[in-house]
C-alpha cells in the first residue's frame, strides 16, 4: 500500500512539472527587425573614392594648433561640469555590472537571534514541554527562551541564462555610456573651437570698425572745412556726423558680443567670467587644416554616437532574451546550517542543538502572465526602436559629412570672391574721398561707399569665421576629437 501511494505521488509530481514546463515555455511570438545597412554609399561624392586616409584619426592637439585654443580645450576636458556628470553616469553603469554579476552567484548570510516565548500549559506545546525531560533533574524553563545562529544560503540556478544575459546587457550599457562620454568630448572640443573662432572674428570686426571710424572722422573733418569755405552745406556736415555716431555705436554692440562669447567659453571651461587669452594672429590669415574624409564605412568605427547606438542595440537584444526567460521555470536552492537551543550553554552541543536544511524549488508562471507578456513585448519594442535609432544615427552621420564637405568647398569659393569684393570697395572708399575733396563726387556717394565697404568687410570676417567653423564641424562629423 505504501509503495502504491509513493508511486501515485511520483506520477502527480511528474504531471505537475510537465504542465509547468509546457505552459511556461510557450512565449508569445513577436515581430523582429534587424539592422539594414546594405544601402550605405561607398563614397560621399558621385565618384568612387578608395583613399582611406581619414582626418578623424588625427588627435585634436594636432588638428588645432593654436596654443591658446589647446589650453582652453585641455582645461575644459578637466573641469567641464557636464562632462564630469557624464563620468559619474559611467561609474553608475560600472556599478550596475557588479550588481548584475552578483545576482547569479549564491547569496550567503550569517544570522543570529534571541527570543522568549510563554505558551499556555494546557496547550499542546505547553503540555509537551512539561512532559519532556531535558536532562535528569532539569526541566524546560518558563517562559522559554530561544537562541540561534547559523549560515543561510540561497541560489537561483541560471539555467536559461537570464541572469547572465542581464549582466551582459549591463556591460553593453556601460560601454555605451563610455561612448556617450566620448561623443560629449567631441562636441565639447568642437564647441570651444567654434566659440574661440567667433571671439577672434569679433576682435577683427572691432578692429575694422575702429579703422572705419578713423576714415569717417577724416571725411567729417574735410566736409566741415568745406562748409567753412562755402563749398559744402550743413546737410552734408550733419549726414557725415550722423554716420560717425552710428558707426561708433556699433562698437558697443560688438563689445557686448565679445563679453558673451568669452563667457560662453568660460562656462564650457567650468570657471567664472574672466578674460579669455587668445591669439593676436589675424583671423583672416589663418589657414584651415587639410581635410581627408576617407570612406563612409569608417564612420561606423570613428563616430562615437554610432558606436553608442550599436552598443545600446546589443543591450536591447539581450534584454529581450532576459524578458523571454521569465516564461521558463526557475530553479532555486536554499540551504542553512546552524545551532539552536533554549540555553546558551547548550548551543554548541551536537547533535542535539545542530540543525540544517536544504531545499530545491521549481517555479514557473502558469496563470495570469500578463505582466511578463507586457514586459516581453516592451523589451522587444525597445529592441526594434534601438534598430531604428542605430540606422538613423548612421544616416545622420553620413548626411552631416556630405553637408560639411559641400560647405567647406562652397565657403572657400565664397571667401575668394568676397575678398575681391572687399578689395574693390576699399579702393572705392579712397577714390570717393579724393573725388569728394575735389568736388567731383556727391557726399551721399561717399557715405554709401563707406557703408558698403564696412558691411563687406564685416561679411568677409563672418565668411572666414564660417569657413573655420566648417572645418571644425567637418572634424566632428568624421568622428574626430575624442581619441
């Protein structure tokens, strides 16, 4: 009879385990998507390029040779608050790896306790205690104390790699945060260079303005002398005076822009407002570095935002596996060993005070798995989202390089033509002044010529600044600045 009952219990146990395994292993099917980069062009232009020389591989200290600029960038890399915040994000991601790694290792803890219990004499436990002899002549104390200490261990066997995949996902998230920091370095280097060149451009514009004020003051002095000699009217004098005052007022606008540009740099460097040391070299004499764009496939290695998106995608794939593993049965083992007695002097008496246990537990979701299904669907959606994000990042990187290549070329041609325009207008200022002195030109012609020359000089400086910034952006677009 006993044999039959054991067999029946065994069959029931097998059936339950089978039902658990069958129901748990049925994970819902979901749509999947893989990265598709088959259409990535072989070059940035309409003709094939095989030269893999790439400016992105040049260290930023070799690309930006201005010593004042390199000092600013070095200081920003050490003191920029946003970059330091990102470093703490990396530390958080690194700690997450250790936490995930610890989850698939056994948990072992030490415990100790003491308690006192008073039970009724006419209860089953009280009657049992009263009729139990401990040792000859010794009874159970009342109330009954209890003391214990020992080790307890729990361990979930990672049979479906759920915990190991979670740890790998944490590793990819950590690496992604590192690439995020590198991408921030690239942006920071470029932003400081961009503001630095803007500061030099404003210095140049202020110098041009001062020269123009000197020219206008000379013209104003001449027209006053002509009025005294009855060769010019008061209207001409007033017009020249107004033009001088207007040009002088522009000085304060440029000075304000210089203050703001300096403080933008100070903010990036992580310091309070102060004078920004800069090169006395004329911005117009600066020669941009030679750009080698390489081939588009190199963007996958050089662009940190692409590598960040790729690592985030790998983490998302592993998170899908982790979510899917929750449908499967989990096997846990728990064990404990220690000593327990009502009197401390008996605690180490063996085998009377020794206790130990070991148990295995198999659990699987059977009914109401909506939360697990929702988590699995969400993880899969995030994985598909990560695919689109990766493809978009690659597309954006390619377009940025293509745009900057065209911009570098167009600005170079524009700067050459504007230089000729400025030369022509500067000559016309001298000619108009001579003609006006000999009464062969109207004062309005002189004023308009001076204003056109000032605007063209300002435009030329703006074009030169845009040209220098285009080379900065080109360096960023290729993925340089972080290494």
